[in-house]
C-alpha cells in the first residue's frame, strides 16, 4: 500500500491511498462472502451458492464498492496512528481509480484537530477571578419575594371602583397601527394584573381609572428594542373595554401563614430560606459569568484555525436548540421562520461568529484538560449522564431521542469541562 499526505491550511488533510490488485484481492473475497451470506439464489441454501454465481448476481462493481468500504475501515485507523492525526467527523472519500484487475486509488479528506499553542491560561484565569463579586441579597429583594408569595395565595373580590395598580382585571382589546388591526392584535376576556408589567410599557397605566363596562382609546409608543422588529419604535393605538375589576386580598405575613408555605415555623424561617435561595442563585450566576469570561479570554488569546466541519456541527446544534425552544412553546418552526421573515440559512449566517466562538472554546478547554490530565472518573460521567436522562419522563422516551454512546460522550465532555473550570478557579493554580 502506498500513501501520500497533504496538509491544508483549513485544518484538513488529504491522504491518497493506492492498493495493488494483489492487495485488494482479500477485501474482494470478504465482500463477496458477505453478499453470499445475504442473498438467496434459487436451488441453493442461503450462503451456499457458488462464488461465481454470487459475483454474477451482485455485479463486479458492487463488490468493488463493498471492498472499498472494508479497505477504508481497515486502513483509516492505521493511517491515523502512523501520521499521528486526530480526525473530526467522517472522512470524505473520492475514488480516483477502481476497475477490475487494476489497483484501487482513492483519497481520504478529513478535518483534523489543529495544532495550536495555549496561552498562559492560568494567568488569564487569575486576572479574571479578581473581578469576581461576592453576591449580596438586599432586603427589598426579600420583600419582593414575600409579596409574590402573598399574591400567589391571594383571593379576588369584585371592586366597585376604578381600577388601580395591583388589581386583577379582564379586558377586551384591539391593537391597531394607522387604523389597521395588527395580526394577533386582539383578545377577549384577557386577564392581567395591573403593575405586573407583562404588556408593553405604558399599556397597563392606560387601564388605571377604568371601571367595569368602560371603553377607552389610547396610544402607546413601542420600545425601540421591542422584540417584534416590525413594531419597534412605532405608535400603536388600543381600543380597550374593561370587563371586570377585582381587588386582590393578600394574606398577612404571619407565623401561621408561614406554616402553610412548607416546613417553616416562623416568618423569620421563610425570610432566611428566601435569602439563602437568592444568594445561591446569584452565586451560580456570578460563577457562570466568570467562567464565560475566562473561556472567552483564553479562546481569544489562542490562534486556532477551526475546522469548518466543527463550525457546521455547532450551527446544526444551534438550529436544533432553536427548533426545540420554538416547538416547546407549541409553535411550528416553519411558521416562526415565516413570522421573522428569515430562512434557516439567514440564521446560520448570523450565528456563524458565535458558532466559531463556541468551537474555539470547546477546543481550548479540551486542550487544557489534556495538558493538566484532567479526566472525569466513570462515576462523574455516570452522574452527568443521569442528569441528562432525568430531563425525560420515561427511559423509553429518552431511548427514542438519544443515542447512548453520544449521550455518554456528551456527558464526558461536560464533566471534563467542569474539572477544567474547577482547576482554573482553584487558588493554587
């Protein structure tokens, strides 16, 4: 077997492989034997037909094609070891010569993990860790959480007075732009609580002072950064009918009420539980912020030519994440794309820079893990795997969506990255 290797600047290699006819014969025999086991020829038990009859039935070129697959499976691992290559994805095969009685010549083109030099990643991490903030919980945050608990257990009674902030109301409304009703711009018996700010800014203020049965017209200036780009910065007219005004009666925050919220004895217990929960939430957010900054900074300081196959795979993942999010809201993905007036190709172009960023981060984190021998244990991989599977209601549901080997590799990557960040965050590094 003769081989020649060409390294490209885009983190791909091309390996030309030539096998003489004599070297090809064993693979042709194996391919023929495989077909002989699989096909049925009248007058013979399956797998017992003469080889020549099998060749005639299958055809010479089909046997050569199967032999080529066997050759690639045998040759590729040998080449990777010989050339010390770490490939990414399945190689592209280009057959240059393949005819009975002649040598087989083909080219393997594959992306490889590029060689690159890591920067002083410990120093980068130390500098960013200096910006880490100790999370603080303010009393007003606890008050807001307590008020939410009280409101979640409130009772409503009809209010024979104008609507005020804090009231629960039901309205009919129609939204127009220049007199034209907007798509999905009307609703009947729509519930909302004035002050929750779940509508565009200014809309709920327009309801204050209305009593049941009142009709009102008012305009609202949409925010310049409104998520619906076609309405951003425009003035929208609303026709509103107030159907119902309810006053929300909130329970007093007493020890007796505290006992109804869980395993609490006093209001102080509830307050402490809320404080601890908010503190932990902020701590996790700060840890996430620091980790993102560290990973970004190390990736930016590293010169890497990322293989396009990895960028494409990341774009596929981003598209799948978006599809899952949209369908999780009981919407159709294609309808969403129509609504935002973009194709998936448009989105992939917009995501390209972020996809490259993600790929570079993944590569540097893996390189750090290898440089510092940070490999998760089987127990840590199993724990992460179980965490992934726990998102599914039943094992059958998980089995339908997930490839076990792919899940384990994904879990291994997450567990390995966790060890990398723990190393970078440790005071000793």
